[in-house]
């Protein structure tokens, strides 16, 4: 058997996590560099995967398969399709930036040295999350996926609850209370989702007798495994519920604003840009592939929920006073778009959704990290506490604006491509849905520009008058992201060609054909 | 005489014992009620033994007595130590731990 | 040896000349584990009688550890000798079954007992008083709490080394309990392991009033329950005319009739069977702490010395579930359609009840008690599956669960303040900031309790639920999932408390234990993670051990 | 060499400029503005090269096409980055890069004292790039990119003086209103995709014949919505007035000459679609007519010189839209008026800018007066622009506007009459308000006094870098119209794109011209009567109801404010509440209820051994009964 590339890609950050955690307490900086090193090494491996992957080859490539828990019918099966590769690349790409951006977030505060925030733990946890996310993008065994889908909650939970944003209103006690509330909310929401999925997973085993995605999908395809309609629907709901919590889809979204608000900016990015993607990814890979009929059955409801998410998230974003919560609600709106694209069941929609996952990762990362830099300077998350920053820190303001423009998916930046694809895809099958969703782009402009106007423009507030502009480390974080946003906006071809075949497969899974244009149909 | 009656008697004794456990406060008395229940069992055993014409039941009865004796040893020890530290053998007084 | 055997002796003796007595046939080899432990217990008693006080501790510890290790070795030998599978048989003239489940559970009990004994022997947690190292047990059980006598005993450095033989006796009983193949043996084993436990509960060094109260409650309720069991046995005996599992099973199947139909008619034959069965099962449910027979659990768990609590929580459950399985699968399979629905109900209320009430607990030991109740519910779900997978899943779950439990309680012994162990949750606030390692270890155990993947708790839960679902109890799985969600809440609460809340100024200190407790905790963590990541080997073991001999 | 490869350079040059200037940092501060101007000039030169080359070719092969790369290749969805340069695009290219270059030049002087001048030029270049992309794209999606690109540039430039909250707000407003229009454009594109399976100009416009009128109408209306947003047509016109917060060169280039005319381009470009959808066309004409009057009326009431000009811009674009709505009769004149308007309106704005430059950025015309003595060049150029816009015979406006009015009548039928007379009325009002502006600014006696700080403005002529562009534009506004109209040059030039057809006008050209002259005189003399003869109060009189309404953009903003802004705020606030109480509340509620249940169940554990025994006893009883029942049933 050839070199287990996928295992390596997932294992490397895990090793890194252990190594980083093992660094003695005094050698804080060493731990940071070690973590950075491992994340970069992982990025290299991810690139290797990207190169080794042949878009026009088999559906799943670089596959690995070993026996694991035969009693549960579980095998250690890995394999990636275009979508998986893209998301692995995204993850591996973002983690170094997250680490860099969070460079000082976990430094112990001199004032209260008793505080338990060892830097080692922070970076080790980030790497642990990376490992688990990557392997869940690789898993082609439902059980294997489930294990890490659940397990990744724990490090995330500690990241949210243990290393809160130091910029908070009110006393430390109040802050830590809010923080642990956010952490618990995050964990319980996702745990409940996961447990309901567990029931479905067991049910799937009872029905199918094993957990291999490919085997089950084949069996479904060639009819050797036929589920009773109701069984399939129940199982689908079990799976979808968990993913919808993770994604998050209205009305299961309320954990996200708390989590993103209380966590440090890099961790917030980790949540939306990386971890939540597992949810949408899993909808594409598991829901559609394992339960095509049920997926089609549920589509109307899901589309409505997605629409609500889009509009509702955007409106709430407009109503926020807290920068990070605003970004969180914006993300909810965007996840609405992604889910819309997935369940529009058109090539454009699904390609769009996949690109959207990547682009949203980049744009949110850019916006949120810059917001984090801003917040760390002023020590407040409230929009009202800012004003005129553009005058004192033009570069910061500029990058912030670009991030914002990406969030409102301005043409020429990456998100536009995916958003338009999603809209076209949705419109092609359900015109009304497409049109309503288009409202989202107006609202997006509203909350982004309001945020920019209130924080960056107008007369300079005295508190911000001494604000320094972006430092080198921060520029190193933001510049590449912006470059990517522009690059993928102007030339998304490589990415879309990477995912197109995978999307074709999914379309054939659900046995859906794109609607024909009227004129051609006429011919 | 119908052997069933013995069974009824046994059941009655058992019920009396159980009721005693439920209503009496003094630990010793409660404990004696439990002994009563055990003896009810013995009666049932012996009756059935006679009924089936094998001796298993009677032998079990002996075992039961031994067990009862052992319980007395352990039980009295515990109850006495409780009494000495609390100067009361009421089971209701022993309610530090609740909820 | 079983009653029938004695009976045969008796009658033959009556018939034939005296020199024709043929001794009962005892397979000492196959009974070795039990015999070793009981023997060691007896030796322990002798030690108490003859060895000078100073050296008793070491002698007792040595004997117990060696005995348990040897017994475990014997179990392994038997298992590898094929007694678990092909050569499974009924030994001691029908009294004891030597088969897969028996051996697996005996092995589990012995290992659990071994690590538990280590915590019994721990004497580094409390500061040295009057030049003597002291453990968690009272200096002199007889002395009145707070009396001069007690102080004198403490000064003299007395220690209750009797705990070791007591524990050994209890373990001996537990070894027999799941292997018992007739109701009499079942009853005797029950008493043999219960009585020492009653005593052990009373022996806490600190908070003696609570300890004694726990003992009284446990004793009275236990005796009450065993009385029910005994009456149930009597009724079954009346129904089947025998207490041997095999015979009863036959009678239940109707392949063998013992009572003449006329008589049967007059006394509602099946009623005897059903009532009897229900009462016996009730006795066992009491031991496993299933709702509504669970109410002793919190109080006793809280009052008993923590090492004893850990030991009880783990070993008792294992033994009792073993017995329950054998009873339901060997004796009453014919009654499946009668007891399954009832057990459904019990399982449901046990899962939900345990989880829900645990939410509002404020004492860590009570919290764990309620969690153990909830877990009993999960295991019952596996029991109900009534399939071979069901059996093996339950076996696996018991193995996984017992080590997590012992480990968790061992950690509880470490967190102490002036009044001994600081078991009130508020005291645990910010523990993660004070001593991250201990907190992390405890977090691992909690996550295992909560059934988070990559811990043994998840593997066990998955195995059980899977078996239940396959056994057609899908609804139970859903309830189980819901109650796990509820349960997750309070495990998480503890973690939040430890890691995310500010340490109290007067917070507890974490004692640095001796290698003994370290071993216990280490084994606990190791088993938790191994069974979580690579459970296959043990699943295989449990799978092979899934068949009862009849 | 084959020239189509040059097309990309048209866009690339200013884009490069933008990139360099915006990322370059302070070290470019000294040369930045020259660099920007240079690159603008470069693309103008390239434009000229292509133009001459195009003239060299025969009418058929004049349309050039350049395919750069495949942009978004997705199953069944093909978007390319490809350019199409035909006569229409060519016209725009020259207008944009030409006027653009002039305004760059002008800005060098105008923005001299602004320390962020480099960034200003970066934005200007960005705008040029986007605008050129818009007119060069060969498919609607790429056009959309340019469309939003100019939106972004205008956002940045309107809000260039971000320290002024008013500017920031105006910028945001412009972007948002435009987004509404963009919605229309994207929906139109989706419709095209579902109807034709593509959104490239050529296939779409050729396939129009094969599809239903309904679809075409839908697409047309959506395109109209887009045009309304970008070209500040009713009902999406509200942003243009506020946009005057931006520096005056910006107003001249973006909000007068080029960007705001993008809507006209879109409609003319999509002619084939509208031709197939009469209803959509009617809608277009109506919008045009309404805006034409609306803008004109607003223009009459404003005292802020730039806002007055903004109103006039609206109204003039209304003319173009009206013309475009007339179909093949009007397309040419729409574009022609667009070009001439580009010249004279830009000129007027630059003039206004030069006036403000000399008057300490005072914008209130009532504080001007008699400036012709102080800034003669400005006066002359502005005056020529003025004559052009009111359609003084012989100047540009005369030709272009006249033709539109004719065409309006030529539409035929009652609507022809209505539209025609509206256009005439508009001409009258135009004459009125422009004369007003002229008189208030340059005639009468001076009305300015020291401002708060007590430093009185001392008007002076602007530097060369500003006056030269003004002069050039003035030249354009004088001669362009005539040049185009002699022998219908322009018509023939655009023929291949617009397929011109002369409608049959009920009135002869002469009559129309006569009528126009009449209304022109009326308008001028009215203005003279009001502002020329008697002195003008330096504080605006309360004025009639209409005047006051007109000052407030005919209350349209107030409407927006009440309905959209307030309503929106209420909506979001209530939603925030809902999210917190309802959506979150449900979950927390369940959690709380479970907790309560727990608390109650806990009470059962009362510590009394006997009650435990009771529960055991009861449990046993239940167990037994249940078992028996199971057997019974």
C-alpha cells in the first residue's frame, strides 16, 4: 500500500498538537513557533494532496482502507473527492493565519497570573481541531466521520470557553460567565445534534449492515439495498439535524453569535470558516448520497429555512451593536446561501455552494481577523465605540473595507462568483426562491456599509485617535487572504474545475438533471 | 388440608413483615420485621418441599436461617454503632443525606 | 453445592449401606478463581487474629493483591483453556456455571477489585497524624464518633485493616453471583457479597455519622430487597419443584411437568412463576440501582468511604447485571414476552430519571451516583435486546464502565480540604486552573460518562444501543439518546466549573497520592482511551463470551 | 498587428494605475497624480488608435472581439472574460477616457491641497477601469462586474471626504440604492440564463426572436430597474443629489458625464430585447419622461449650485432614457445626447467646481453673484455649456435634444403626443433653471460675505490645470452636436448597432425646432424676470409649496426615510428581540423546564429509609402487576 497521504495530512497536526502541548510552560514563544511550523507543514501536505488529486479521475482518490472495529462494521476508510480536497486545502491554509492572528491571544495576563490560559494549550487545541476537521473531510466511513464530527466539539469547546475575547464589557466575572455560557451553548447544541445523528447512524447500520459510504451508496444505486420510505426519511432527518445545527441553519443558529462573540477573533474564524463547513460538507456528501429520495422529499422545507436564514441573518446583522456578533449573523445569512445552493439540486447551485464554502471561509477570515485586530486595539467590541478609524489607521480600514466588500460579495472578489452561481442555480429550478434570495445582496450591502461607516468614517473619536495601524505580523495575515479573494474572484477556474466532477457525481446521486433553457427546449 | 393455605399463610406473614418495615421507626423492629419476611419465605419453602415431595425446600430453609443469622450479626453491629453515636435507633433520625 | 445434590446424598444414604457414600464431585480447577479469593479472605481473617498490628496493613495488602492477581490469572487460564466457549460447562454439581459470560465478568470484577484495593490501601492523602500514616477508614469502628476512645485509637495509630478481608469476601461473593446456576447459590452469593459491603460502608474515617447512616440505609433496604428475592425464589421453587436453572427453564418451556395438573389448576400455576420471577428480578434491579429501586444509591454512595463507593459502584453493578442476564437468558427466555415490556418501562424511567435528577445535584459523589443510575438504564437497554449481541454488548459496557467509575471516584479522593474530601461541587470551581492535570483526567472520565467519541463510554453506549436497535428496541435507543443529551448537560456543568470559573479563595487542595492511587487512576484513563480508540479486541472477547451454558 | 489585442489594455492601464496608487503607499504621494493622469491618457490614446483603425475598416468588420480567458466554467454555465468593441462601445470608450483624462488633469489642481490626493487618483483610475470594462464587456455578467465596479468607485469617491458624516452617509446611500438596481440586473441575467442558457450579448440578442414576449418583457423591466438605479431615474433617483457631497471633479466625471449614463448604454445595448417587448419599452419611456420633469423641477428649486446641476443631470438623462425607450427611432439620439451631454455637463460641473474653488467651497448660489468679472474663463466656458444645454441653436444640445423631441413625437399615437409635449415642457424648464443658475452665479451684484471665521472669500480664476480642461470641454459642447449631425454622421456610425429607423413624425422637423425655440425663449425670459431684473435675496424666501417640496427633492427622501429607514430599523430591532426571546427562549425554556422537573423529582429523595422502602415496595407491586397483566393481555 502506498504512502498514506491522507492519514499523514490529518495526523501531522495531531502530532503537532501533542508536541505543542508538551512544550514546557516557560517556553511560550517556542510553542507558538512549533505550532506555526506544524500548521505550515500540514499546508504543504495539503498542497501535495491538491497536486496528487486528479479532478477527472475516480470519484474518491488517495483512498485508504484498514480494518478497525469489525464488530460495528466500521472500517478506517479515507478518500477525497474534489470538494473534500478544496475544503482540506482551505482548512490547512487558514490555520497558519489563525495561529498568527492569535499570536498573543493566549499570553497569560501579568495582572492575574493565576488565570489558567497556557499558550501551549491554546495552540495545541487549534491544531487538534485542524486534525479532526481534516479527517472528517477525508472520512468515507460514516462512523469514522461521526466520531470526529463529535470529538471536534471538545477542543472547540475549550477554545471558546477557555480563551475568551479580552475585549468585553463589564467585569471579568461577568465576562467569564458569558463565555462559559457561550461555550456550553455551543457544546450542548452540537452535542444534541450529534446524539440525534447517533441514533440515525445506528439506524443506518441496522438497515445497511455497514458504514462504508461507497458500499451503501452503490447498494442504494443498484437497488440491492432499498430502505422503506419512512425509514429513509427518519434517517435523513437524523443526519440533517446534526448538520443543520453545525452549519447553522435557522432556527438552530442561536449558538453561533454567542460563540463568535465571546471567542477570540481567530477562534471565531475557526468556528465559521473551518468547523461549520463540516456541516455543509456533510450535507453534500452524506445526506444527498445516502438518502437521495429523502433529500428531495425534504427540499421544499429546507429551501424555505435557507431563505429565512439568508434574510433573517442579514436583518439581524443590521441590528447588531457588537462587531463580532454582526459578522456571526452575516455568516448565518451566508450559510443560508450555501444550503440553498446544495438543495437547489442544480449543477450551478452545488458548484456554487462548494465554492461558497471556500470563499466564505476566506472572506469571513479576512473580515473577522481584521475586526479582531481592531478590537484588540480599542478593547471594545461595540460598534458605537469606534469612529474615524480610517483617518488614523488607513491600512487597517482599507483591509477591513475589502473584507466587507467580499462579505457583500462584490463582483471581482471571490464570493461573488459563488453567490451568483448559487442564485442562478436556485433560480433555474425555483425562480421565486432565487428572487427572494437576491434580496440578501441588498441587505448584505446594508450591514457591511453601516458597519464600515460607523467604525471607520466620520470624525475621529478621541479613544481611537492614538490607534496604531496594522503591524507587520497582521499584514502578513491579511494580505494573502485579500490576494486570494481577488485572485479567486478573477480566476476561479482552477477551483471550479476541481469541484465540477464531484458535483456531477452528486447530481447523479440524486438523479437530478439541470433544467433546460427555454430556447434550447424550444429547438 | 390444601397446601395452598400454607402458601397463603406465608404470603400473609410476608405482607405483615413488609408492612412492619414500612411503618415502624425503630431500626431493631424494622430489622425484626425483615426477619419475619425471611421466615415467611421459609414457611413457603417447607410447604412447597412437602408438596413436591423433595427435600430441597427444607434444605434451603436451613440455608436461610444461617443467612438470617449472618444478617443479624452484621445488622446489629451497624445498628448498635448508629445507636451509640446518635443515642437513638430511629431510622428516621438517620436522614442527614437527602435530595 | 446444590440442594438436589444434597438431596440425592440424603436419599441414597438412607437406602444403601453407610460405606457407599460417594463424595460430591467438585471441579476445583474450574472454581479456582472463587476459591482463591475466598481462601485469601479467610487468611486475611487469620492475619487480623495473629499478625501484630503494625505489620497487618502490609500483610493484608500483600495477600489481597496476590490473591486477586492469582485469581485473575486463573480466569485467564480458564478462558484460554476454552472454558469460555467450547468447554463451557456447569460445575460443582450444577451449582456454578463456567462459561463465557461468567469468566468475562469474573475477570472484570477481579481487575476492578484489584485497582479498587489500591485505593483502599492509599494512605498518603491525609497528613501524617501522631506519626502514623492514615487511610480513608476509621481508626476503630467500634469507637463513638468524636469520643475520647476514637481519639485514643487515632493516637495509637489503629487502622481498620479488616477492610481487606471484607473486600475479598465481597469479591468472592460477586464472583459466584453471575456464575450461580441455581437460585439457592444465587441467594447465598447475594448475601455473601452484600453483608461485607454493608460493613464497609460504615467505616469512613471522616463524616462518620453519614457513613453509619449510609450503612444502616443500605443494610435495611438491602435486607428488605433480599427478602423479596428469597420469597420470589420460594415461589419459583413452588412452581418448578426445583431451584436449578436448567430444570426451571425446562418447566417454563413445558418440556417437563413437576406438579400434577390438578394441583396446578388450584393454585394458578403461572401466577407463581410470574410473581416469583418478578420478585427475584426486583431484587437484582435493586442491586443494579434501577428506578424505582434506586433510592439507596445516592445516599450510600455519598456516605460510604469513597474507595468503597468506587468499588461498589463498579463491581456490584457488574455482578448484579451478570446475574440478571443469566436469569433472564437462561431461566426465563420462555417468559420473554412477559418480562420484556416490563423491563422496557424500567429501562426508560431509569435512563430518564437518573439523568434528570442528576442535573440539580450539588455533591460530586451524589452526582456520580445518579449518573450510575442513568448508566444502569443504558445497560438495561442492552439486556432487553435478548440477543447474543445484547449479551456481549452489555459485557463490554460493564467492563468499560467499571474502570471509568473507579477512576472517577479515585480522583474524588484526591480533592480535599480541612474536612477530608471536598465533595461539594462549589469547591471544585476553578480546579482546572489550580491543578490542570487532575482536572483534565477527571474531565476525561466525565466525557467517557457522557459518551463522547474516542472514549470507552462511547464505544460501550454505541454497542448497547446498536444491540438494542437490532433487537427491535429502536424506541429505547431514542430515549437513550435523549437522556444522554440531558446527562451531557451535567457532566459539562462540572467541566465548566473546573475550567471556566474562577477558583475560590478557600478552595480545596489536591493531594499528591501514592503510586497506589496513581496506578488506579492511570489504569482507569488507559482503559478509557484504549476502549475508546481501539475497542476491537475487547469487543471480540465480549463477543466470544456472549453465550450462556445451559 | 491585429488591434483587438489592444482592447484589454484599455482596461488594464487604469487598473494598473489604481493598483499601484492604492497599494503604493506614501512614497508615491508626490508623483501619484501624474501617474494616474498619464495612465488615463494612455487608455485614451489606445482608444484613439483603435478608433482610427476602426474607421479604416468596412462597416461589417468593425466589431472587434477579444477573448481573454474562461472565467466561471461550470456544468451548463459558461462565463468568459471577453471584450467586444463595436461602434457603440467605441463611442463610450472615447467619451470615458477622453473626458476622464481631462478631469484627471483638472483634479491635479483641484485636489492640490488634499493630503490624500494619491488615493483620490487611485479611485479615479479604478473608476475608469471599471467603466471601460462595463462598456467593453461582451456578456452581461462581465458587464455586471463593471457595473458594480463603477458603483464601488463612486462609493469611494462620494465618500472621499469621510471625516464628513454627510459624505459617508451619501456614499452609503448611493451604493445601497444602486444595489437595488443591481438586484434587477442580476435577476435579468438569471432570466437570460434560464431562457437562453447564456448571457453573452451576441447569442442572447440573436435569440430574442425565438422566445416569448412575456419573458422579454420581464427581462426588459429588470434591466430597466438596473438602469434606474445607475442612472438615477425615478424611483431610484434619490442618491444623485446627495452624491454631490463628493469632490466636484467626481461629480463631473461620474455623476454627470459617464457613470450615470450607463443605464442608457444598458438599454441601447439590449435594444433587441426591448424591441421585442413593447410594454417594457413603454415603461422605459414613462420612467424617462417622469424623471425628465422631476429632475427639471428639482433643479429649479435648489440653491446649491451642484445640486441644481445634479437635478439637471437627472432630467437630461431622463431625455436619454426616454429616447432609448422609443426604440430604433431613438437609440441614436439617446447616445448622441449622451455624448454631447457628457461634454457640456462635465464642463458645467468643472465650472461650478472652479467657482467653488474660488469661493472657499461655498456652494450656495445666493452667496455668489457677479462673478463674471472675477473669473472670466470660468464664466465663458460655463456660459458656453449653459447655451449648449438649453439647446441654443447651433450648439451641441440644440441638435441632440431637438432630435429627441422629434423622435418622441415620431413615436406616434397619443403616447407620442404626450411624450413629445413632456419633452418640450422639459426643454422650457431646462431653459428656466439653467438661466437661473447662470444669473445667480455670474450676474447681479456680489452677495458673499465673510463666513464664521471672518475670512471673506476673494474670488479668483483657477489655475491652468483646471481651466484647460474646461476650455476643451467647452469646445466639445459647442461643436460636437453639429459635427455629429452634419450628414447624420453619428447615425450612420452607429447604424450597425442601433439599426436606426426614421419614424414618421406627425410634425415636421421645422415645426418641432420652432416649438423648441419658443419654449426656450419662454423659459429664459421667465428666469430673467425672476432673477435678472430685481436683486436676489441672499437668503432663500420661504417660497411656494411646490418650491419647498422641490427643495426637498419633492419629498421623495422623506418618504424613503419614513418608510424604509424607520420601518427597517423597527423591523430589525423587533427581530433582534424575537431572536433573543423566541428562538433562543424556546431552547432555554426546555432546559429550564427539565431543570424544574429535576428539582421536583429530587424532593422524593427525602432521606428517610422507610420512604425508600415504600418506593421499593410500590415498585415491586407494580412490577408484579405489570408482569401478570402482560400475561393477561
